[in-house]
C-alpha cells in the first residue's frame, strides 16, 4: 500500500502539474494579494433571513486565487484538514480550468464540499497551516473559497457526477440522525453496495445543516442537492421516525437491519441555571433557530411564531451565538448584542462570522456574563444583570479563565435573550441501550474505527465528540463506513 | 401513512380523529403523546394518544380548538393526511397496583386521562374518576371513562350536568369519604394547580400531566421547560407527568401565556381570511 505522502508525491509529479508550476515564478505567485469574497451589502442583507451573504468567487477571481497556491513539495495545508483533502491537486485543477476534475478530487475525501467550503473554520484548519501563513506570514491561500467555487461550479453546471455504486449486496443498514455524519456514512455505504436507510426524528432531513445553520450562511438548496444525490444512489430517507421510540433497535433488527450507525448529534441545549432564566423571552438558541430555520417563523406564510425583540442579547461566542444574533438583527432587532465571558480573540466562532456580524451592526459585550434576568408583570424578560469579568490564569483548555470583577454588575434593558452556551449529547439513544458504553459527559464511547461497545453499532459526529464541526462529523461518517464494511465482511466469511 | 380514517365532533370545539399510524399504535403506552403538523407550513403541535388499536394500526387523538393549528386540524376530513406525525413521545405513566386511584380530568384533559384510567383499572386498582367542565356539552368521553371506573362523578361550573361545582369540590368529597392512595390530575394548568393544592393538604401522592409549549418534542429546544422541585425539567422528555406537589404551576401558567399576544393576532388573521 502506498502511504499518503507517496500518493501525494506521485500526483504532484504528474506532467500537467509540473508544467503548471513552471508557468509562474514563485515571487509572482506570492505577490498576488488574497482574493476578497464578494458579499451582499450589510444594510441590504439584514433585511432577509434567506439571502446568502457570501456570493462566491467569480471564475476570474478563482483562477487568480488558485495561482497563488505554490503547489508545495510539502503541502502542510493537508495536515490541517480533518479529512485530508488533496488541496494542491484540486486547486491546481482550478488553475488549469479543469473545474470538474477539481470537484471530483474534492469528492474523493469529502462528501459535502459545497457545505464545508461554506462552514468549515478554515482559519483554524487548512488555512492556518498553509505555507503562506506559517512561512511567509501572509494571508493564506483561500482554500475554503476555492473549495466552494469548485463544488458550486459542478452543481450549477448540471453535470453532477453520481458516484458509481457497487452492485447491491442486499445488506440492510440503518443510519440514525440525518446530519453530516450520517449523510457521508450513507453515501459511502451506498457506494459499497449496502441498502442504507437514514432515520430522522424531525420532519426535515439534514440535521443541524437544516434546523441550525441559517440560510444566510448555508442555503437549504445546497443541502437538498446533496440529498438528491444520495437518493439517486439508492439511499432511503425516513423522516418523523425516532429510533428508540417509534421503533426500538430490536424492532429494526427484526426488520432485517444488520448494522447501525448512530449520529444523533448533540441536541440537548445547556442553560446557565441563573435566576429568571425561565421567564418568557429567554430561550435556547436551538429553540430560536429551529423556529426560524426549520419552521419558517420569520415568514407570515408559516403558522409557527417566534418572539421578536427590540433589544436582543445572545449569550455565547460560538457559531450558534453568531447565527442567533444575526437572525435577531434580521427579525428587526434595534440592538442585537453578543454577551461573551471571554475576550474577542477567544470566541470560538468562525472569524468570518464575527466579521459579518460586526458589519451588520451587532454589538459585542465581551468579558461579561449574565447573572440574573428580570421580568415585567406578565413574566416577559425586560432586564438582564451583567457581571463583568477579567482574564486570569489559563485553564485546562489553555484559554485564560474569566474571573468575575467584584461589584461590577450592570443592568441592561432586553426583551429577548437567546442562550447559546453549548449543547450536550442527545441522551435518547444511550438511554434505550443499557449495554452501550457512554462517557461521563454522555457521549458514546468508540474506538478509532468508530465501533461502540455493541459490535454492530458504530457512532460518530457530535454524539461521540460533544459539539464539534461539520467536517469532523463527516470524517467520522466515512471512517465508520469503512470500518463497518470491514467488520461485516469479516462476520460474513 | 397518517390518513384520517374516522372523525367525530364531541362538541363544537372538541374533535376526535382516528389516524393511521401503525408503528406508533404498536409502540405507545399510556401517557405518551405525538407531535403533528397539519400542512406544509404548519406548526408542530403536541397531542396525547387517547387510545390506540394495534390490530388496525390506528391511534385516536382528541383535540380542542384553541388556535390556528387546532382549528385547521378540526377542519380536516376523513381521507385527508397529516403531513407529519411523530411519536410516541414522553415518558409513559407509571402504572402499578396501589389500591384506590382518584382520577381528575378537566375539559379536554379527559382525553389523555382515558388511557391512564384504563391502565390503572387493568392493573387491578379501584378507580374513581371525577370529570369536570364548564358545561354539559364540554364533558367528553364519559362512557369510555365509565367503562374503566368503579365510580364516576361529573361536575359542571354551571350545573347543566352532573353536580354544580369545580373538580376540587367533587374530589374533596371522595377524599373525605374513603382512603385514596394516589391521585392523577389532567386538565387546564389552573385546574391541576388547585387539585395539587387539595391533595397536598391530604398528603395524597399526585401526578399531573403538563401541556407546556413545545417545538420538537425530543429534548432539543427547551421550550417546554418547567420547574419541578426547584429544578428545570423538559416536559417532553422528563415528563409530561410530574409529581404535582413539586411543580411550579405559577411559572408554568406564566410560560403558557408567552405567545398569547402573537397567537391572538395570528388567530384573528386566520379567521379573517377563512
Ligand atoms: C447553529 C449552529 C451553527 C453551527 N455552525 C457551524 C459551522 O459554521 N461550522 C461547523 O463546522 N460546524 C458548525 N456547527 C456544528 C455542526 O453543525 C455539528 O457539529 C454537526 O452538524 C454535527 O453533525 P452530526 O451528524 O453529528 O449531527 P446533527 O447535525 O446534530 O444531526 C443529528 C440529527 O439526528 C437526529 N436524531 C437524534 N436522535 C435521533 C433518533 N433517536 N432517531 C432519529 N433521529 C435522531 C436529530 O434530530 C438531528 O437531526 C454549528 C452548529 C449549530 C447548532
Ligand atoms: C404533552 C401534551 C399533550 C397535549 N394533549 C392534548 C390533547 O390531547 N388534546 C388537546 O386538545 N390539546 C392537547 N395539548 C395542547 C395542545 O397541544 C395545544 O392546545 C395546541 O398546541 C394549540 O395550538 P393552536 O395553534 O391551535 O393554538 P395556539 O395559537 O398555539 O394557542 C391558542 C391559545 O391556546 C393557549 N394554549 C396554547 N398552547 C396551550 C397548551 N399547551 N395548553 C393550554 N393552552 C394553550 C394559548 O395561550 C392561546 O391563548 C397537549 C399539549 C401537550 C404539551
Ligand atoms: S474540508 Fe475544511 S479543512 Fe478541509 S480543505 Fe476544505 S475547508 Fe479546509
Ligand atoms: S500549503 Fe498553501 S501554498 Fe502550499 S500547497 Fe497548501 S495551499 Fe498551496
Ligand atoms: S419540546 Fe423541545 S425540548 Fe421539549
């Protein structure tokens, strides 16, 4: 077997890549400034919940950006990508205008490039380890933008390649949950000839990609194309079906299912357990985003309602917090505030989302933490009490721990508070499988091959990692498919 | 799937629907509920499974018209399909033999009470049911409850049927008359609050089934949270039944009113169009 390094070297040695490298001098490449992503005007985009903010690179922009990539001998960028996309290979294909080949190359390792190109925290992954960042101290090659470009090009060209599937082996496999982990798992298993059914508790397929991440960042149509693609590969989707409730694992086994992949996500919202948190107008980001994204509450045509506020505070500094605060802005908030207990640089959200939020007029209250909420006589929240913090010694995560400043409390008028301080693993599946080993945080314990303590049951994504990322969930799905295939093949011998 | 096979109005505002749902019919237990959507742009609403027929693969839902979604539901006809139906949700009622059960149902709360009354009777308990409503035409499922009760007392606010008075009056007489081992109360939050206060006075363990606001019904959103014994619980996964003496009913009543203004506007708009 060739190692990854050998494989990369071999691909890099192909004639077309050598020719391409000679086309421009290194200095000419590194002198090109990083491309700017064209965006909707902030004042315009905040009027619409569904208007995508990033417009995508034009072909010209993509060609120039692709030529910045040095096609390094030692492409460190790949080490930063959790699924090890062959980054120079796809970028060089863009440079020589073979966009279809670029897309195909992405698909060798990533099941959802159009999604990851939009939502990966690139600045902390591939782009952080790009030669430009590490050696030249310049802006990295815009790997994420280029990934999106190639994937979008393929979709818009109407020439989506449906991956070849092995002849059906008739073995029934159940994937539980329909987020990115399951989708990538289902795709790989279908390619191997398995008969895959994806079960989803909600009425929509897509997991967080549909109910959590808003359309101004990830249009539903992008996810739907991927779903159609999977359908054409024979994957079946069943919505409104809660495994463990609508039917048990034993029921599914009796139906002939032989392998299970649990990717039920980290659906349980955390609250802070502070006084007043149950007043009306204080809600979890899951509730807020679900009402708007899944249930269409922003539009009058839908029956679902969502509370609107003039002064909206969102507690937290992650992607979920940014999505919530920007949604509040779009639903008409005059003041939309982020309240985060650490400083700006520690915010876990993607840098681009923070920048977009700021352009849209979001206020940042850093080093502050709510300690109590107050309400009017009807029980609707009308004030929050903030306590200010300073940064102390680093904690186990390496980030400096916020410490409360005595006597620094301040009351601020709010009529809507969205709590986005994290999620815990969905406890439903572990609770109905007593033999399943779970950690003390409630995550399912798996080995390197994603196999759980129950041999026919594999797991991945947020139910294994706690709250993580789309790309990691997707990588787990692929890893699990490979391992389950090996396991079942061995069993059948 | 999810075709409506039977429909009957119990009163102008209370409708019974029998719906095809073979898996749910098989898996459900007393106390479970479903979440459904009436149409493509509809909201997700929770309704208790009042009865189920495993052979026919159907479940029975009983809904009271209170707003847009229940209004739309009541307009659906036999043969129509619910676009979404998911369940069974919630923890099942803990049914065991304890002796004598006092079952109090208010208004449409009698629907979720029915399978519980049936369960306790089948488990060998003596069951006394008190059904209460504002007036005669709002008393539902009387015959079905009678089938599984040793005694049934009917109370109406206006005295148009049974005895005049509130559910708590009927209940207190029974409690004074004989030893009650356990009580279960289902109905409007305010009715459950006062029933809980009554049974607390007599130290009778009491369960109440809460009808909080819900979105997903799977523990994902927290819209359904209530305070029980000083701790926040999610009604959809930790409930819907809780120890009634521990529930913060005042907070629950406040939370139920959270969308009242918006709901009224939506309802008025809906009525204008239709
Ligand atoms: C608002 C928000 C924004 C985010 N932004 C980003 C971002 O920008 N970049 C990024 O990389 N990551 C982001 N994330 C994180 C990322 O979305 C998750 O890490 C990822 O979706 C996890 O995928 P998953 O497949 O494990 O599960 P999920 O996407 O959580 O899907 C799990 C699905 O399983 C279903 N389910 C649960 N139990 C059952 C059951 N018993 N039977 C049937 N179905 C069941 C659930 O209903 C759900 O639909 C964000 C998350 C949120 C909430
Ligand atoms: C676990 C559970 C089981 C339930 N079982 C049943 C059942 O078997 N039969 C039945 O008729 N109803 C039941 N309900 C209540 C039912 O879900 C609501 O009446 C319904 O969602 C209202 O929707 P709507 O759009 O018609 O009215 P909305 O427009 O949402 O509300 C209209 C009015 O009703 C009030 N209201 C809203 N929700 C509730 C509620 N949950 N309880 C009391 N008042 C409310 C509002 O304050 C408002 O004034 C149950 C609720 C839960 C949580
Ligand atoms: S999948 Fe994410 S980390 Fe990997 S190359 Fe694409 S943007 Fe970078
Ligand atoms: S490290 Fe940067 S320049 Fe080098 S191959 Fe990767 S993307 Fe291109
Ligand atoms: S309804 Fe969403 S958590 Fe209970």
